[in-house]
């Protein structure tokens, strides 16, 4: 496979790299000044907002037959891919590696952006649980135990850490036995949680569903509090993200793991780690944890300090501002994984026509070749990567500012945002340095 952000580098930028980083930091800081002058009151209304779509569209989307078509499509695709996992040969032409690491992990982002929270219906394990519940004639929401409120999204955050460890650190991660073991654990833990706590577990404990749901908050589509499907302004959907335990841990795991991805590909890290007596697995695990904790501590510290500066007595500020980190994480995903999705995504779709890698072409795609034309545009790719990081932070600043003027006293709302601004400028510069460090 290609490096996760393999095409384009600092030498491909149309301006000196230092100027690009400095310009990005200035753009984020300047946006804060502009917002402070022009955005004095909250403009987003979250889940209560939106322009209603035609009633016929809502009826179709909510129809049982339509939902079952989507569910069965997701289940069939999953089972087809599992043929490669269970019976396929242990080599890189096995499509299961691209299916998990690219089409699912990376592909969840554009799918959620275009279609909204569709993964709740596509999720094959949720469909299996629903079918078992119908077979046993009990509601899928019924479990053996009640899930405590303090649990929140912490199980999903731990799941994200476990998957990113598999993707970025685990030895032999591109081998069938390792992937079989991880997916088996994921299926068992997820289904066991659903049996214990009902289908609520998927929304809190399934890392892929929680990840997709967070990214779907950047989609223009949403559902109003009265159940009507609506079209919303940019970032208004994001404003409806509810603060809950584990949300900060979840966004920290997403942002920190993506930052570690860039760091782990740097020549400085590779050269240093290879000269140590400790194994790369232990070093990589420690570094991944450090990056996630760094995001968790710096972000939480900034929001707590923001409350102090604005004389706010709220104790839940990290969770209330966590939605502003989602567009930053999205920008990092685009910057790091866009070329991987375009190039290796094509290769995976070709490999999927031969799930056993034995020459039996199911869909007649064996003569197709990967279109590598994107490799001829390294300058454009580098510019897109910088813009993705910068735009993600700009959207984060806007989201944080709108929440700040809603929560803080008007006279101190601007001062209260300074710690968050400093952290976001730091994330911008650090993200670009890590992205182009290899």
C-alpha cells in the first residue's frame, strides 16, 4: 500500500513551506478577529433548525422497505468481504485489507458527508442484532442491563484507539491472522454489548458507528426535532451535537491518532526509533498514546481556562465545545487520506472482484487498471492538503465562537476564546509540520 498521505510534499508547494505555515496561522488568528467584530450573537439553532425537504422524501427514507434495502445491502457487502477474510490467501492482493483500512475506515467520511448518518442503517452488526431480536420476538432496544449514563462514548473512544493502533502500530497488521483476530474481537465485543444493553450500545460502543455519526454532523442533511428531514446551513448540523461523557475522548482519539500517523512517517522518528533497544511496537504504542493525551489535555485545559476568563461557572465546557474539533479532524482526514482513498480505493474495488485471490473474477473487472493520473498533480495535492487543514481549523473557530457567544457573558466572550484560539493555531502549525514531515 501507498503511504497514507504519500503524494505531495513541502517541496511541491507553490510558496515556501515556512510561509505556508505562517500564513495558515495568521488566517486562523485573523478569522477570530473578524468573528469577534461581526458575530456578536449565536446564529445556529442545532437540531431545531433546517429547511424541510418534501414530505415524500421523508416518507421514502422512513419506509420500512427502504430501510431494509439499505440494511441488507450493508449486510451483504460485509459478508462478501468476510469471504476474503476467512477463505482468502494471506497476501496484499487479498481485498480485505483495502476493504477495512480504506473503503470502511476512510470511506465512512465521504459517505457520511454526502448521505448523513446512513451508517446507522448500513451497519451490518446492527442489522444482525435486529434480525436476532425479531427472531426472538423482543424489541431490539431491550437488553439484560441498563447502560449507565456515565459510560457515554468512552467504549467507542477506546475502540477508535484499538483500531488506529491496529492500523498504525500493530506488527504484521497487513496479514490475515492479525486482521482476523481484531475483527473477531470487534464483532464479539459489539454483539455482546448489544445483548447486554440493547441497540443503544451501537450508538455508544461501536467505534465505526460513532465515528460515522460524528462526521455526518458536517453533512447538510439532518432530522429536525419533529422528525422532518431538513437541509441545513453549513455547521448548523454540527451545533446539534450533544455533549456527553466520552465525547472529548472520542475527538481526541481521532485527532491524536491522525497526528501520530504523520509523525510516524517522519524520517526523524523512524531513524530515532530504529536505533533504540525497545521494539517499534512498544515505541509506537507509547507515541500514539502520547499524541492522544496531548490533544485531550491541551483542548480540555483550553476550554477550562476559557471558562475562567469568561467567568463561566459551567463544569462541562470541554464537552460543550467538543463539536468544534470535528471539522478539524475532518480536515486532517482529507489531508492524510485523500490520495490513499483515490488510488488504493480503486485497487481494492478491482481486488474485490476476486475475493479469494484465486483468479476467479466475479464482476469481470480483471482487465481494469488503477488510474494513477492523480500522481501527476503533486503540487495541487499539496495545496489541497494545506487547505484541508486550514479550512478545518477555520470551521472549528467559527463553531467555537458561535458556542462561546451563546454560553459566555457578551462582555467577556471574546477574551474567553483566547485559550481555544491559541490551541487551534498550535494545532494548525503542528498539523502542517507533521503532515509534511516525511
